[in-house]
C-alpha cells in the first residue's frame, strides 16, 4: 500500500473543551502518528476538562504547542500557585478546580506540555503561527512575550485593509499567518489578507475549529455550550 501523506493542521482556543477537541480531531480524520498539529494557544480556562485536553494532545506524536495568555495564567498557577482574580473570573476557576481533582497530572503537564510551548512558530512553507498577534513590521521575533499572547492589533489591521489586499506590510514575509485569541463568536473562521483567525468562540458558546493549513479546509465541533449543558464556560457572551 502507498504510504499515507502526512498533513498539517492548526487548532486553537480550546478552553478546556475536551469534547470539542476530540470531535474536531475525529471529524478531520486526524492521524496521531503521522499528521502534525499546531495548537495556537488557550487550551486552558472555561470548560471543565483542561487536563483531559492536555492528555489528549500528548498522544499526538507531532505536536507543536504555542503559549496563549490563558495557558500562561494556568502555568503560573500550576508552578507557583498564583491565582489572580482576573484569571479566576475569565475561566481560570474551572481550570483550578480541574487540577485540584487531578493533582497527579500537574508535574507531568508542566514538563511534557507547558515547558514545550513556544511563543510562535514558523513552518517550512513560511506559514506563521502565534496566539494573539505581533506588532513589528519585521515579523515575528521582534516583540515581547506579552505582545504575542495578547496582541489584537494585527487582526484589526487585517480587517481594515482595503478589499482584495493580499497581505499587510507586516505579514508579507509569510505565506499565511494563523492566530486565535480574538473571538469571532459562534461562526466559521475568517481570513483577512493572509491572516486566518481560527477562534470561533469555543470558550463561550461557539465551536472549536481545526484547519488543514495547506488547502484551508476546516472542520468544527458542535457548539461547546451544547457539549456541556448547564455549564457556563467563560459565560454566554454572544
């Protein structure tokens, strides 16, 4: 039989939805031994199964994890016990309670997952991946950690670009740029210039989106609010 061609997928803003994550992987027929998954951050905070999400991701042989702002908060809690109110009220309470029930996984996840998280990634096809965005006109590698986790200006610039514009000056060095962080609500992913936003509201009542980065085909979970009835997640925003 001919060897199966491997594929590269991107996913982000899972926010503790293990059911949404597994649905997305199943619906795109993800091959855990051959395919690559780039997780662009915010696996944590919102729905109640973040440790289960990380356990699932760790079964993927070719996993590239990127740090999101919620992941940073959770990592600081697991490592140092930090519990800032801003974290707890933005979904962190669910993550905290999940790890209180699964304390045996803390050291494993710090070592196997969080220590492997990058701030951004650039693949061999010159596609770029970052959680929030970046500000430098010279591309990735010139901004602070906080910028990569929190920036929304890149998406705003892409949205406000002239119709038909293929790229921004600051994204011209990349084939495509994949981001999350700025929720689109319960919808499909959006492309502006050469920037793809894959955050389709999975932390709220929206869906988890996974995309084949080459042909831009995508698959989505059910609405996360339907997967976790009676649980608010990060709150019903939309």
